[in-house]
């Protein structure tokens, strides 16, 4: 008797689940987008013609012309106050690894890096206020090797 009652309850549950699924599926189909209109195949020989009328696009953005030194300065000056603090200089410093590795063990300790960077910062800070102006920062520029003359 229990099997008969349990079977009937299970069948009613399955019918109920089926009805909810069927109604949910009908809702999805009712809200489906309309079919796309058929588009005629374009001729290979003709190009599409468009008349924009009085429409015009937005103006392109204007790029400011910065010198190489100004771009280098702004890479360090994170808050754009036209001064490089000691923290800004130390946080973005990335000189050549081998130049900073004083003991040559292929491991760069924080002390090796911080001492070299702090000495360079203090050497560039001419007025000793622990901030670099653009002119003071320009003294830290890497020395560029001249291009060799062509030996043609």
C-alpha cells in the first residue's frame, strides 16, 4: 500500500515539475526576438553608397607635445605636482640590475638598491629640500651613447 501511495505522490511531483518547465519554456519563446529580415546578397562589383548628410564625427583628441625629458619626468611624478619626492623616485626606480648588484652574486638586496637610488636622489637634489624640480631631475638622465659613424 505504501508503494502505491509513494508512486502516486512521485508521479504528481514529476507532472508538476513538467508543467513548470513547460510554462517557463513558453515564456522564453514568447519573449524571443523577432526573426532577422533576410538581407539581399550584395553584388561583388558595386560598392555601398552612404550619404552622411550634415553629420560629423567627434573631433580627434589633441596630443600634447612633450619632450623626452618631460615624459621621463612624468613617469616618476605620480601625483603630477611637478615635484618628485623621495618616495616617488624610490618606488619607480628600475635601473639596470647589474649596475645595482654591487657584490656580483646575481641577487639584488633591498639595501643595494636603496643605497644606490638614495645616493643618486641626494646627488640630484641640489637645494636639499628632498624634492626634485624638473631641472634637478634632468641631471639624473642616463648618458646616451652617441651613434657610431657609418664606416662605409
